């Protein structure tokens, strides 16, 4: 076996600047600031799922339009009736209060609405219009068994009844006594005819029920009047008989003779007592000798004249005594006259006292007689009052029976008049007219509703698809999920070349024939001015600047799942690194499903490869193949597929190979199997300077990327970043759109001068 040291080139231009990173630094995620949802994000979602929303909208509107135009037009005829209060007070009782009237009226109108939709009334209308022969209701199926059944036998419910009631509706107009009755039919004339006939039957039924109720009340009143008439006559006879037997004669409504007599005696007794007291007082004053204070003495003309004459004689006597002396005849005569007058005055006073005593005795006797008469009248009055109690009872009973009889007689006459009149408390305000246009389907409204529902549903479906989409689509998704930098974005190969979107995008292997004009695996070499080449140069720049002083030398390219473009990314990354003029080697470490050899046209059966070296069957120099068309690029193919790839990659010879390649080449790019499919990539990650994770836009699940990050972080390898592959640059959520970049932007073959790379 040749010495492996011969692989080291003589030109060691970068030997002083390169340092082998034996122990990769630990993984420290980038702290990304939290980002609040913006209106632009929702607009992007709608633009991305625009065709889904439009398809849903157009489908719903189309189906609704077709269904609407296929529907048979249905016409609705409407009539309005007014329902007044029904007077059911047949007997002479008082009316209800205002609140009870309001409640009763509310219940009454609701009851009438239910009657309008009753089965009995519906059957009456069906029979009157012979609707069983109408094609709209089944056509010609007559109820033949109804005539054969007995009158009182229960009938079966006809099938037409449900259809009729389903088209009929009765609804009260709010805050009024009006009710709207509606009926739907495909024939507008039939709809109006049914409503009017139904209302006629309803009014006739209402009148018939009122007539029957009035007739029943009349019959009952007639029977009651006969019995009540007998009671009135009997009670009146009993009252008159009792009045005659007890001699009760009324003066007016409140008094009778006995009561009046008692009142008169009481008044006379009061007057007699007052007179007796007055005369007794005068008599007692006269007996005490104080006659001058008695009014009768002062008012007596005779006594006053005698007293006056006595005073004159006394005056004459005094003059005669002074002039003639006591023995003078004139003096004696005057003295005699004075004595006679004095005796006469005394006698007159005594006579007056006698008269006062007589008057007092007469007044006392009259008082006594009146008192006895009053006591007797009281006894008679009490006896009469006891008799009047029973009399008033008989009188009230007679009056009550008479009043009830007169009231019932009045109601009987009113019932007779009502029975003869066709009056009803229900009247038609607006009869049903033939509707000029159908009530349904309302085509404009249905289409508008379908448009609104389709619009809302399409938007909702777009957001639902976005919510259910668990794949990585933008660099922001990568940074927010893994806290790793998004090193580059590679557009889809079909998108940038103007091909169908169903064509193959940036895949993990070469499936092109040799006659293909350009291959995506070597697009950086074949089309250096393309957008994809520019994307890989941007990836190269990001890797070189990831560590300014010591950029990673050994880079492992891996992906979470198969068919995510890791092999193509490794190939193009190696090509762009070689285009800098630096020796670059591409190692195909995918010992399970190799792709590098097929992509470069190398036959694994003709050349030995990495597997033969790891097995000790070949040297590293022999398995290294320089690319014939790309300078500075060498390839180590896989070689024969071994049965134990993981054991070979865990051997000491792999570490020796990496050390040798570090010394011989400026950059080492390793292609590995998918991380979640095998452990090979995890084994290789610990001997590399960094891992480049490749994910496919719109296909790699977010959970897979998070799992890969956790696996690599658990072995403490350095994760350089993530490459977002196969991006649809025409997608609305990819706002770094390459559509607006000039095609000549990537015309330069090198974006780093030799001076920069040498530094």
C-alpha cells in the first residue's frame, strides 16, 4: 500500500492559516426575538391558498346556482285577519279586570292561531276545495274508505293532511290583534284560493261554535227561568203573608208607624220633662216666700197696680202725719186703706202661688203619663223589630229572586237575538291575492348567501390547510423552530427554468439521462449564472463567514429524511468551494444508498471507494478520484455497499482518513445518509467541524427538523445552520422572491477574490 503522506500536496499555501478543529464547540441556539403575527402574514396565507379558496367559492356558488334554478318556484299567498274579544258573559256577572282582560286576550289570540292550524279545520278546507285531486298534493287519490266507515268510527289520518299543514302558517302580528295566515303552493292562484277558503271555513267554524254555545245557553236559561219564576212567586207570597200577619206597614223605605209613634212619644216626654222642671222651680221659689223674684208676680198687672197704689197711700199718710198728727181722721182713713191694700196684695200673691202649684202638679202628672206611654211603646217597638228581622230576610230573598229572574230573562232575549244574527268577532282585514312572484327560491339571495358562505368557507379552508401544514416553508420557520441560522435558500430547479411545477425539483440524486442539457447536481458548474448557482454561492459565503478566523474545513451535509436534496447540496457546495481555487474533496459517506457516484457518472463497480478503505482493502490515495471537468475537485465515492455501514464509520480508520484529508485539502464535504433513517450521520458529525442540515421546503416536517437538532445537540456537535432547499420562488410566503433579481446578478464566476480566500 502506498504511503498516505504522498497525498499531501507540495503547495501548502493554506497550511499556516488552517487549524484542525479536533473538538467541535458545543451547540448554542440563537436567541430569536418573538414575532407577533402581522396582517401581511394573513395576506400571504390567503395568496398561497388562493386557488383552494376560489375553488371552494366557485364550487359552492355553482352548486347553489344550479340547485336554485332547478327548484320549482313556490308562491306564498298571505291574508290578514283581525280577532276581537269574544264576549262569553252569558250570565249577568261582572266583567274581568284590565289585567285579566289583557292576559285572556293574549291567550285567546294564541288559541285562535292554533285553531287556524288545526287538523279538523285543515280537513274541512281540503274537502271543500277537493285538494286530493290536485297534482301538487298527490293527485287523484280520493279517500274512498271514508264513506264506508261508520260516522262515529275513528278515521285514519290522510297523507295529504301533513303536506297541507306543512305549507300553512298562522302568525300573530306583534303588539296587535292581527294574524297573518300564509299558504305556499306552486300554483299562485291555488295558494290564494286555499287561504281565502281556509279563512271562510275558520269564520264559519267560529260562528258555528258561538251559535251552539248560545243555543245551549238559551236552553239552560229557559229551564232555569221556569224554576226561578216559581221561586220568585213563592218568596213574594211568603213576604206578603208575613207582613199581613204581623201588621207591618211601612211609611217609607226606612220607617213604619210604630217607629214613628215611638219617636213622637219620646219627643213629647222630653218637652214635658222640661216644662215640669221649669214649673217645679217656680213653685219652690214661691214656697220659700221669695215671691217678688217670681216672673209671674213681676208680670202681674193687678199686683203691680196694687203695689203702686200702696206706695201712693204711704206717701200721703206720711204727709198727713207730718201735718195733722196721728189722730186726724184723714190719717186714720189712709191707714185703713193701706191695710186693706196690703191684705189685698198678700191675697193676690197667695192666689198666684196656688196657681203655680196647680200648674206644677199638672206638669208632673203629664210627665208621668208620657213616661208610661213611652215605656209601653218601647216594648211594642222591640216586638216589632224582632218581627222585621224575618220580614227583611223574606224581602231580600224575594228581591234577589226577582232581580236574578229579570237578568236571566234579559240574557235569554239577548241569546235569542244573537242566535238569529250571523255575527262574529273575526273579520278579514286583507284577503289573499294572487302573488305576482314566488317566495322561494330567492335566487339572488341564495346566490349571494352562497357567495358569502363560500368566501368565508374558502378563507377558513385556506387557514385550516395552513394550520394543518406542518412542513417547513420559510427561513423564519427554521429560525423560530431550531434557533439555527438559515444559511441559504435554494429555489426549485423547475421554477427557475420555467418548467412545469410537476417536474422534478432539487432532488437527492441524479435521475437525468446523459442527454440532458443541464443537470441540477452540477448546476453550479454547468450554469454558473443561474439563480440556483447563486444560492449555493450564498451558502458558501455563509459557511466561510460562520467563523471568520477559522472557517469550518470538514463539513457534513445531512438531512432529516430522504429525498430532501442533501446529495445535490453537497455536490454543488463542493463545486462552489472548488471554484474558489481551493482543493476540495467530496466524500460520499452514504454507505446505504449512494448517489454521488451516479450523479458524477462514476461507476461504483469500476472504482473502489470509502467502504474499501474503511475495510482496509485499499488506500485513501487509490479511492480518491479527481473530477475530469472541474479543477480542484476530487471525489471519494462510496464503493461497494457494505453489510455493516455503522460499524465501518465508527472505526479508527475514518478518523485517520479525516485527519489525512484535513492536511491534504482545503475543504472536505461529506455526504451522509438521512439522520432519522440511520445513525451514520450522527457518527460522522463528531469528527467534522460542523453539520449543514438540508431541509426541503413544503415537505420536511417541523417535528423531523426539531428531532434532528436534538439528536445532534445530544452528541455536542456543531450545527452550522440549515439550508432551505427546493423553494418555490413564486409562492406568496417567500418574500425574498428571486423573481425580481436580475438574471445577470450571478454572472460572476467568483464572489470571493483569491486574496480573500487566501486570507
